[in-house]
């Protein structure tokens, strides 16, 4: 059963669109490198959602083949590189995994 790994990010002040584009590109490039990672999309909230977003500026949804793949994804070197960038750009993160 697929797992949807949903992550919200609260960005540090001064993060540029260029930094976000580079981070998104590196995150999307994990598809095909990490076993079980089927797809990944990232972006800002829709304008209608901004008032309810509680300060989260960006989000991503990664689809993994099965729940066991979440642990593989979390520890994979490609993900650890993206995680390092996240630490440089974000003040807060919220992650949530759903299986259905």
C-alpha cells in the first residue's frame, strides 16, 4: 500500500527563490535514486490556504511504495543531503506519513 510522506516547512527570513528552486530540484532528483520513492512534488501553499497554513511557507508530498520504504528514504545519502539543506533554510518542519 502506498505511503504519502507529507512535510511542511517554515522558512528562515531571507530565503531566496533561487535557494528554494535549488532545494526543490535536489529533492525531486531523489526519485530514481532512493529505492521505493515513486514521486515527489514540492511548492508553496495555494493563496486560499495561506491564512490557515500557520506560517508554513512550503510543503512537499513524497509517495513511497510501502511503509518499509519510509525508513530507507529517511536514511538514504541523497535524502540526508536534502535534509542538510532543509536545516540551512528552515526554522521548523512538520512531517506526517499516511498509508492508503
